[in-house]
C-alpha cells in the first residue's frame, strides 16, 4: 500500500470516473486502474463498482476512501513539520483561490504579503470550490480562500470579509438611470451568468431565482447566457448583450470596458457573500495562516466589509 495508491482511490471516489481521475492525477488510465486493482487485491475488498457511465463506491470503499483522505492529510503534515522546523513563517504557503476572487484580491494580496512576510512566498492556484476543498483534504494545498456556504465539514474556517453585489448594465441601458435596484427589476432582462461549477453563479441565482429555470432549459439561451469568467461577462454587458450581477471587488479592476458600464447598488437588504479562509484543523503552521489573514485584511479592497474578528474565533465549516 502506497500513498500514491491512496491518492488514486480518493480521486476516483471524487470524480466517479477512472479517466477523469487519471487526468487529475496526471497519469494514464491504465496506470491508475492497475494500481487500484493491486490495492483492492492487497486489502481483499472491492472498493469500486465498475460498469456504466459512472463508477460507484462500495460501502466498504467509502470507509477506506475516508481513511485514505486522513492518511494523506497526516502525511502532508509530517512533511510540513519536517520542512519548516521551528519557524512557521519560513517556506512557501500553498494557497487556493476561487476564480471569482483571485483576479481582484491577488494583485493586492501578493505585494502586501511580500512586504510583511517575504520569507513565506505564496504558491497560488485558482480552481472551483469543490476542487480546492479536495486538494486541501489531500494536503496538496495548505489553505483556500472561498465563499460561503461550503459543501464540506471538519475544516477550520476564518471569516475575512462580506462583499456586497452590484448590478452591471451598459451606459445606454434603460436601467442605467436608477440609483438603486431590487432583484425584481431584473426579471425581464437577459441575465449573463457564470457557467455551472462556479459558486458565484449559485449566489446570483439566489438573488434572482427566476433565472434558474431559463439556464436549465434549451430555449433559455434567449434569456440567459453563460460565461467562463466575470471579465468575459463584463465585456458582453459592455457590448449591450445583457446585464449581470458582480461582486463589488471586481469594480476596482481597471479596464476600458468600465467606461461603457454603469454599476447600480441593490436596495437594502443588499445581497452579498461572505469570503472566508479555510484550512485543515491539523495544519501545523497556524502562524502562517494568521499572517495570510492579516495580509488579506491589509489589502483594503474597496467596497467590502472586513470582519475584524479575533484570530481565536475559528469555526468549523459545514
């Protein structure tokens, strides 16, 4: 039994597909399949139900995968302890960030962090929330900056800031003359959304739930479009294709498209999202986490409401 084999079974359990799991582990599918079959033979149990378009996990497989995740986490901690020695701020910190936060926070965070703790470089990765949480559990990253709610439990959660949403329309759009809007005003508009997998998409649909039925139907393309990034959507709005909802931090990003857009606040109660930093409870460098939290709060993102919570106020996610 090896850590690599444990990593493989965790990937298959997550992807429910041998091919996608092999891609995530950067190996060929035969290599992954042979390794998993070898582990099943060694343990004397069947971990996965093969056949069909989706791989199932057997009841005993669920228990083995859960234990494998814990083993991977502890092995990552062991390496971290050995590498860092007595200085928790010495050495890189591996940080994951979701796509709708990274472009607006990271350009401010990186120089701020370099100025405060230059001995702790940040190794950054952008991804979806579910993937970042998986990498966190496996010990592939040390922490992640995401937005609530989280589809997970058993992680330490550090609140960073609350971020209001705003409506973005083209300058010549009929709504552009409004000083405030409520969600009802958007019902008849063509709404531009992020694609499936982005948590910000789900948060926008909570504000404007009527658009969920359009985005799920084939004829919905006439009322709802889906983009791969907020910046793609912003350009589409500037071109007059529709309207969208954006996090307020995205307004600080300079660009020629901003000259073509009008941003309108929501009426109270203003919809928002809570941005948090999550880490493993057993992560052996709490001082590094605290240093990163301090750097985030020093970024002074315009429009967000920083949560000045003591470092001891750590909640369990989920």
